[in-house]
C-alpha cells in the first residue's frame, strides 16, 4: 500500500460503516518534504444517505465538523445525507452537476451503450472538473484553510470521480507525489462496494466502466488543469485554487505533521 511501512496499517485508513463503504481518512500519506498528512483532518466518501444508526455513532466519533456535498442539486435532493443529530456537522453545498447520468440514460434507452461510450462520457466529465468546475474545488480549499471547519469531509455519490479529483488536488497541494495520489484514487476500486443501483438491462461492460476509477482519466484531468495555468503546478495552486504562497504554507501547516 502507498506510504505504509511494514509496521503500519495499510493506507488509506477506512472508516468502517454499514451504509457507506467508501468513507476514508486522507491522512498518513507522506509529502515530498518528509511530513505526513495528519489523520483525522480531511475525509472523503461516497453518499451519506444510507448511514445506519450504528454508522451515525461511528461518524460522530470522527468529530467531522463540515460536510462538503459535491453532488448536483437533484442528486442531493433524491438522497439527502443522514447525519448525527447531536453536534451535527454543517453541510456546505458545492454542487457539480453530473454529466454522465443523463447521457447514459439516453444511450441505454436506445440500447446502444458500450463501455467505450461510457469512458468517453467520463472523460468529458473529468475535463469539466479541471476547467469549468475548478472554482468549486477552490471553494473547498477556502474551507480547508479555516481551522474551525476541520475536520472536514467532502463527498459525491460514489466518492469516485468528483471526490476522487478533489482528493487528488488536496494531496497534490500538500506535496504528495503523483504516484501516491493515483494510488489513493485507485483505492476506490477495492474499497467501494458499488452501492449504486443500475438498471437491470445495463450491459456488463457499461457497468464495469461506469463503476471503476480510471487512472488515465485522473492523470489527464490533472495535467489539463496544470496546462491551463501555463504548465506550472505552482500557478495552478496559486491562480486556479487560490493558494498563493502564504495560504499554501498555512494549508500545509494545518494538514501536515
């Protein structure tokens, strides 16, 4: 596992829940300067709509103060988050409307969908994360810079694509190497139990493509975000994500140790 020695628990550290299989801590990964991402500060997950009573207790034990919901407006309305009533975290909406669902429904209705078609739809979505939706991720960093907002969790429906790109940006900003960033992203493929219900007529290759994290899509989106800022990661952090050097230093001081 990435950044875990033989004497350490494997990374990423999963919060075991009955109704959400992809909630995990971003802590433990080593940055290029030798520090590690602190545990218990930033979490990522899939939808929180299915949390059980036992899950609510486990969720409350994390101390999460802020939940950033990256789902689209209708998505969130169809499956509202279930959160602890006592000391409930504040929910902040940072909606990124899904681009795959409607197009996929059209393809399925015409019985024309293939895995390649879905991969193309996902590529379009990832391109949008790196361009049109970058301000949503910038807003996420604004929250991460506020100590009173931590611990913070961000999520979408599957915790795979919108959340995966967000986690990649967070780890990259903290100086975690690209290989480790990609490994965290791909961990969804073994951790997530794929709670999404798909129509029974969904072709197997469509289902597999849709419910899998694809490293080339993440890599291409990260590279696109950098290229749109003059090919400089520093420029992406400063101008794209609002992390000019003092703010970046504050973020790293808060999340690395």
